[in-house]
């Protein structure tokens, strides 16, 4: 059966590692050491006085030019045309297109908040070569005898976006489920991983198309059944709360 309603916890990311939905936080100390320049007053009592009629003037320091601040946008930037989104809970076939809406950020009035729509297509799934992950530092190592790693490839075309800044606009994160609707853990890529690279919008103009790759893991006894995008739309919410969504899904063709 298709996973019609899923309760998902926010993804937890570990900088510098590829983590199986775990979070490792280390103390990061940022020290700002301010050393005042002390001007010592008072002269040497034994020093000879300056000659009459002469003055000792210290050279004047060259003033540091004040940088001109970047202008702050007075209103949101909007590109493209807004479309009707694909109905939440829809189950599509491989290659079918879905219009996905994403809200990036939690404060609609914040400078980093943006909204965007993309037309997304499921391209295919391949089984990862265990050698790809052999040198990757994971909190919980992959057991090739008990787990299967999949590369999920999708294509995304930017249709519409709006925000004070569009730098946060990126393709949606794709998740996966088995044939019974159980969610598959995922591995989040930080840095370069040539076997499965995530796509990024660079021009952020309507019609820009990128291919992206996400990595999911299932016990070998389970069969990958669906891939999809939970954000449709992603609701503005507290970052620490669990939330319920009806993802747009693509059914993964049966092997063979």
C-alpha cells in the first residue's frame, strides 16, 4: 500500500560527515581577543627638553575608508509564474511530472525565507556499490550483508520563486519508502561524493533544470517501493516539532 500519511521528524545533519539521521555536536569555541593599545603617559624625568621653537608632531594616520553597505531589498524578488501544485498524496509513475512547492525557512518575514515551485521527475534508482561507501566515516557503518544502499536520481526544473533573497532556493530533498510504506533512512551528503551528487540551482532563473541524487538505505529484506517529496508545500512550523505530511510519491518499478 502507498504511505498515505507519514509522520516525519526534521532531518538532523552532521557537518563534515555523512550521517544516518544522527546528530553529533562538538563544542566549538570562538574566541575574540581584544588587546587595547595602551598609551603610556608621562616622560622620562632625565630626558632633555625639546629645543625652543620646535614642535614634535606625530604623523597623522591615513583614515580607513568606510565600506559602502549593500543595499537592503525593500521587497521580495519574484521570478517566473506560479503553477497549480500536484495534489498531496498523489502516486505517480516513473517519468511523470509533479509540481512541488517548497517554503525555505520558518519566518516568512525573515531575510532568508523564500518560496519556490519546481517541476520534478523521478529518473531512476540504482543500487550503490559498497566500495563507494567503504572510505566514508559514518556514525553507524553500513552492513553490506544486511543493508542495501540506493541512489535515487531525480530531475527538477525551476518554475517560480519569491523572497528577499533567492540564494536558499534549491531542488527538493527526495525521500524513500518500502513497498509497505515504512520510511527508509537517508544519508545526507556534505562535500563532494562523485557517485551521487546533489544538484544545485546556480542561475536561479525560470526554466533552469538540474539533476539531483539522494541516498537512502533499506534492510536487504525490504523492497524499495516509493520515492517522493514530503514538502508539498512545506508548512511553516517550529523547527523542533514533528509534523505530518502527505508526500507526492513516485512508484519505483519492480526489479526485473
